C-alpha cells in the first residue's frame, strides 16, 4: 500500500457508526499502538473499544473511518467542546503508515471542525510518539507548552492546537 497517492484514501464521516465500524477502529488502534510501542502482539482491541464508545457518547461526536480499496486503514474520533473541538483518537494501521491516510483523516477532521465553526481544534499526543508529532506538524498543528500525564500509561502527553482553515485556502462548506 505504501506509495499509493493520498487521494486513494476515502474517509467516511460517521455520526452514528455501527458496532462493526467501532470494532474496526479499536482494532486499528490496538495494532498501531503495538507497533508504536514495539510490542510482539497487540493488546485486545476490546480494551480500546470501551474508550472509543465513551468518546462517541459525547454530544456531536463523530467517527472518521479511512479506507483504501475497501479495507479500513485508519480512523479519527472528534467531538465539539465549547467553541472548539477535540480530536480524541487518530490511528493508522501500521501496514499503511506513510500512505497519506493520516493526512486524509486530519484534513477531514479540519473540514468538519471548520463546518462546525470551531475556533480551535485541540489534541493530546504522547511526547515520545515522534511519528505522530511529524504527521501533526505537516498538517499545521502547533505544539504548546501544556503537558499532562496520560492515563493509564503514565506517559507524558503534550497538547497541540490548530485553527481550522487558518493556513489553507478556504475549506469546502
């Protein structure tokens, strides 16, 4: 899949995802986290499913499911938060890292936030996740000085922000 043009990635925007959609997202997260952390095998995807369901219960929460050739390759989950919005999850299956899936997901989340008239998008990313930091930087996210300890891992996270539509030509409406 590496080397396929980013335009080959399709992103479905789902306000009411099915159980299968949520299971796909949880599986992608488990596989990506295992590769990121150098584990021999992923944790059970059902552990992540609990957190995904919790975030999907937030008012206005939306799941973004990316696919290439009818195979799910990544997902994002975001929800409005006051005058802004928060990106709670973003994961790309490791077999498709470098394929443009993260860029496609981030662009769609930004469009969604712009359409909501969100003044700011925020996310928290593990400080030591250099691959994720690079993807967010390419998409225009700014690093802040704010840090927190992630639960339950105890690892340090950093807050990133983005003003939807600020660095690009106007987004579609």
